[in-house]
């Protein structure tokens, strides 16, 4: 009985504490589009697997769940405004090779080949993330919702989105940002 009580207490303690460390990787970036300087701060949840990334610039608001895929950090979020519903795709290649840019941010538009139904499915998962983040902070249900949104967004991006001139000309996507980012610590 004591063992069961101890396991329950440890489980509750685990749910109430932050799930990621305070160690941050910093990437200093210079925009190729605007020449602005900005930084990314990456914090591991599980080393070499997933974590949270934050930028110190308004175009990439707040801390976002991200996954490490090979040498790249990927993260997604929804930009849902009255006149536009967009999936924002961000890719930071941590294996920097000058002078090539190693960060790209792309806006996927749901006005051409991609349907409002697809957007609504992604947005529903994203709204759940936003709601849980306000209610729970870094607890396990919030992190699980972040992972679910990432999985949906990544599946949509890898199976549906086509880059190229024809797709660009249809208005399916656009480039928001390109930058050269260097690891600082």
C-alpha cells in the first residue's frame, strides 16, 4: 500500500513540474529578407528528439513545440486571422554551412489546392494546444496536445504540400523568412 501511495505521489509531482530543463541553445540569425537580426532559443524536452523553440521577434510569437529531424529543428503553428488561415512551417538546419541560408519559414495558404476542411482539422488541434497552454503550463496533457498537433501538421506538410513554381503561382505557399543562423553556445 505504501508503494502504491509513493507511486501516486511521484506521478502527481511529475505532472506539476516543468518537463524541460532551463538549458537553452541559442542561434543568432540575420534575415536575408530584411537584414534584421534575431535569435532562436531552443530547450530540450528529450535530448536529440524534441523540445521548445522561441524567437525574440514578433513574426514567430511565443514558445513552440518542435522536433529534431536529422540536423533540422522543425516547428509548426497556425496563423488564423479573419482574412487568412495559414499553416506556418519553420525549418532550422543546425548544420550551418556559410554562406547558405539555413532557416526558412513558409506560409501554407488554404485558398488554392488545400481545403478549408484540412485547415479546420489542423486549427482544431492547435486551438486545443493554445487552450491547454493557458490552463496547464508545461504539464503532460499540454505536451501531448503539442505532439498531436505537430504530428497532424507534419503529416499534412509531408503528404500534401508541393513546392515549386506551379504551386507557388497558384498561391498555395509563400516564403515568410529566410535567414543565416549560427549556433552560439
